[in-house]
């Protein structure tokens, strides 16, 4: 999915401040063992989720530990990206109760709300497991085996529970927000979200703090970066953090969706995306990198990019790498009119030409680059570590005195962020995107004028982070 201005809403009523970023390669998860079993006949689980890498493996959202004597249960995305709930009872050699959607969930730019309800007190078997996505009940299943009447399930027992992992399958790769579990009540979609008159086709979060959560219930809002497993339901059913850090608290939420890199873009290969599709590592070959999943053709936009690492034996090792903006609808590379970029050796490449000559590297590992794109006046600016680029190519002026790297930019194109390597060699390079919800630590904490984003350096006056709230206001 590519997000454009018309796909956004500005006002959401209830606003969600934070999410938690789960990075599968780091084995990120939350765990908790309850002191006693809750209501194993009736419970509900709801979370908002933004998927990242699709790895052709079973990827967990919620699960339990497994033992032969007590079985296990899990809610996950199957390798084909279908949602699946499965349960093994004690001693089971196969799933006793499960269902799996026909629908696949592959969108890595959107937030989904998932509500799963287990209620074996229902007289109709198909009412004993219910799944809702974005407020609508899912009724089309590739397979389904429903539990018997008044069965005590495995979930909500006094055993180990996981968020973002389970005994079966692999860790989640993506963001979770507004994660709740209600012990003893079968929730309806309107308990966790709404369609309102302003956006009758867009499912939005509502305030869930007033729900009755029950003994083992919890509400994780991820607002405490030092305790991302903090339960704010009033029950203090806190979760243990595994491999998550304060930097995994994100401002990318279902009420304000920030631009990330797009793994589904088919133009670039030999890349690895991680940390919520904010980091991209480019390996062998040339022209590899990542582009954003939100495009704009009007307004003024700001982002930062940090060079995390680079290595290799090619002679250009100290000066390879390329960053800037890219035409999101392009099918060719930036040597034509599709890119607005600068190379690490100081050359400016885009709008059909390359200007300047190769020199020493103008940035290095640890540097943070700043980019300002003015589509109202057709200009693009670049800065480094708090200073902006002057007409002589040095980074030593304020933004007001900066020289435009590009002018007369075509606003018929939709532009997005662009980070890549630029040489054919055995070099590797790793970039990290900060569109306002960074994966790396920020020491200063600057926002744009609307109060959105988390940046290392001051956002120039009149420029904004690329997120759906700003997109609805300024993105056309």
C-alpha cells in the first residue's frame, strides 16, 4: 500500500500516543505467568497492529507456553499471512480447536485492529470463537474447528503467556498499540473502536480505559518507555520485557501513521529491513536501498537519516551511499528525473544529470542527515548534524541561509524518502530513517510545529513530519 493525501484523516477524536516496536531478529517479546487461572470459558483480546517484514513463517501476536500436560494456544499470522487461532489441549498431537482466515493480511503501511473473542458458553458452536478485523466480523475461513460447549480453554490459565511470541512459530515483526485482554467478558467491536460520521469507512480507536478487565485482564498503552510491559488497567498485571529497549517505544500509532520504508517495492533487492521497516541494510551489488511508503506532491516536509554502519573493501568504501527523495511512482533509477539525491562523495544526482565531482566523503558513520523538501516552491535542502549546506557545499549555515540542492522540482510527481548504496562492489551500508518515530536514540526531542515527530534537530519553520495527520492537512 502507498499512502497519499486522500487516504488520510486529520481528526480522530480519541488519540493514541504510543506503540511498541517488535523487531523479529532481536527476539523481542513480552512475557507473563499469571498466579492463577482466570475465566477460561470467556475472554477477549484486542490490539492494533502494523505489520512489517513478511517472512513466510508463522508469526505470533499472542500465545502461551507449551507443556504436554496443559497444551498451548496462539493467535498468529500464518506463513501465507492469514490470521490463525489454534489450540492444543493437554496431550494433544494436533490442534484440537482452530480457525484460519481465507483473507491474507499483507499491508505493511496500514494499521489493523484485531479483536478475538473466546466464549464457549455460547450455544451455537460458531459463536464460541469470533474474529473481528477493523470492526467487521470475519466469517470466511479456510478451515475451522470450534470448541465444545463450556470448554475450559488453554489461554488465561496459570501458565506462561507471550505477547509478540509463543511456544510455536516465530516472533512478531511489527508495531502493537492499545493491547488489551478482558477476563470474563465477550467484547463487541464497539467496545474497542468506532466508525464515526466524519470517517464512516475508517475504523478508529476509542478510549478503552473504562472497560471492566477482570482478574487477569490488562491494558498495555506503551506510554512508559522504561516499562513497556506496564499494565494500566488497574490490575497491575505487568509484563516482563524481553530484548525491548526504550527506543522501541514509537509515536507511530493507529491515529497517526508515520512513513516507513516499503519492503514491497520491487525495484530494489539485496536489502534487509528491520526495526519496524525504519532500518535498511544494503548488501551486494548496486542500486539497492529503500524508499518510503507515503508520497506527497505538495507541502513542506522534513526527515532525518542516520548512517548506522558501512563496510567493504572497494576503493570507494569511504564515500558510497546515497540519500534524498524519490518519485514514488518511478520505474527507473535516479539518473533520470526520478530522484533528488546527493552521494556521499558530494556529487548531486537527479533531475536527469549528475553535477559536481567526486571528492572525500561528506558524511560518516554516526552522522545524522537532515532533509527539507519544499513542494510549494520546488526546492530541496540538506543538512548534517544540525547545520545546513551552503552554496559552497559546506555544512556550516542555518536553514535560513541554506542553499537549495534542487530547485524547480516537479510537483506532478509524488515524492518520498530514499536511502541506498550506490556502487557495485562488496560494500554494505546500513541506514536508519527518522520520519518522526525513530528506531535510534534521540537526545533532544524536537517536534514539528503541530507537535508531531521526535527529531534530533530542530524542524525548519513551516516544515512537517510525514505522518497521516500532517498529510491530511498539507498533503493535498
